[in-house]
C-alpha cells in the first residue's frame, strides 16, 4: 500500500469537502438563511415533518435512457441558495428524533 506524502505548504489550501465561504456583505437571502439556521426543533411532529419534506438526496439526479442512449441529469439541489440551511435543519431534526425521542430514523436515511 502506497502512502501519500503531503508537504505542509502554508499557501496550499484544500477546498473539497468543505463549504465555500459566504460572499462578503449582506445578501438578500442572508436574513432568511439566519432564520432557518436558528430554527429549533420544538417537538417530534415538527421533526418528522421536516424529515419528510426535505429529501436526503437530490430527487432530480437520475439517468434517462432514450433510444438506447443514456443521459445523466446531475443533481441540481446545490443550485438552491438555501441548500446548506435546509440540510442543517434536516440534520437537527434527525438528531432530535434520535437523541431526544430515542427513535430509529433509518426510514429517513438514503
């Protein structure tokens, strides 16, 4: 098994797997983003509602075969400017159901 060595160069940064920083200044959606980020999961009913409404994976990504040719439609959920906030709310809901309610959430996991 080969080992990859990585020299610690302070000017070299990785961005894969990490969220990109928000653009500077206040955008039009910033108040809505903050509101969604600050939403608390108050009860089991709300948590189940969130988990049912916000899918665990993009429902638009798929392969379509037409006349023997396969076309891939990429996931477009990342184009939603509130995607990260919705994913965070879904995660908080799943955590509430498991940690507070002690429920099995495998039905909501893809």
